[in-house]
């Protein structure tokens, strides 16, 4: 019976030794994982600044793009207004030209020396030579 007790005590000792070894291995593994996680966090912290700079650059570029788009839209609106003004000016100029041509014709009709009376209707020589 004493041999059985020695075997039981030895078995318990081996079990306790294995359990202690497993416990030490688990602790070492956990500590290793903590160190690894800390390294990952340090690298991430180093990259945080660079990523923030990239985000700021992207935001700035987007803002410049919006400003350029707004400026382009303003320029397009200005071009449209100028085109409308040019149309009005062209129309006014055409009216003025018509009135001026009428005045030239009237002056030619009033002038007894005008050569335009001698030209036949429908020819190119109908237009009086104008010397301003």
C-alpha cells in the first residue's frame, strides 16, 4: 500500500508540475501577446499623423475643387450676361446703322449734286460714297 501511496503522490506531483508548467506557458503567451499588441499600437500611433495629413490634404483639395467649380459657374453666368449684353448692343448698333443709312440717303436726296440720283435702283452703285 505504501507503493500505491507513493505512486499516487508522484502522479499528483507530476499533474501539479504539468499544471504549473501550463500556467507559466499561458502567462508567457499572454505577456507576449501584450507586447505584440503594444508594438502594433505604437506603429498605428506613428501612422496616425501621416493619415491625418492625408485626410487634411484630401479635404483641402476637395475645398479647392468646390471653389473652382463655383468660380467656373460664376464665370459661366458672367459669360451668359455678357453674351446677352452683346446681343442687345448688336441690336442697338444695327438700329443705329439703319438710322444712319437713312440719314445718308436723306442727305443724298436733299443734295442737288448727289450722284446717287443718277444711279439706277437695284445696282451696287446705289450706295453713296460717304466721306465722314
